């Protein structure tokens, strides 16, 4: 599952992931993503950190109330948020945008295999 308020980012991630054999649901609106979230359905969720209505950490907490097992990775282009949030690793995993496709897929595979 990909949740990012930028439609272009969602589309590109969907294409990259599907080209590499993954099935992808994507949402531009985090509140709709939360409404449609199903426990034990997704293996991994990629979340942007900044949204207009709810931030990625709030969305993370709401998803965790519904599913403690799904793997969640934050995906951000904001350098300041990345630097602050990455201090919480390994509790959370963070990917900085932009990222090269091969490196992105390597990280996704690592996350799914751990």
C-alpha cells in the first residue's frame, strides 16, 4: 500500500513496484486510505510523512491500532523531517525521496524479508 498526497509519486511507485512483481494499492488521501485499510491484508505500507489533514505519524498510529503486524515504512523528501524521524530507527524505517529504482526495490525486499 502506498499513501502519498502527490498523485505522480503514487503512480511512479505503483509502476516501479508492479514492474518488480508487487501488487499495489495506492491512495492520495490518507483519510481514505485509513477508511479502506484492512487488517492482515497488506504486507507493507509506504507512508509519506506530510499530509494536509493528518500527518504520517498520526496515520501510522491509527493503522497500528488496527494491525500490529503490517510493516510500515515512511517515505519523505523533507530533509528536516527525515533527519528528525530517522533518529527513531530501527523502530521505524525511513526512505528519503528521491531514490533510485534499484535501491528502492532492494530496500522494499529487505523490509519484506525481515
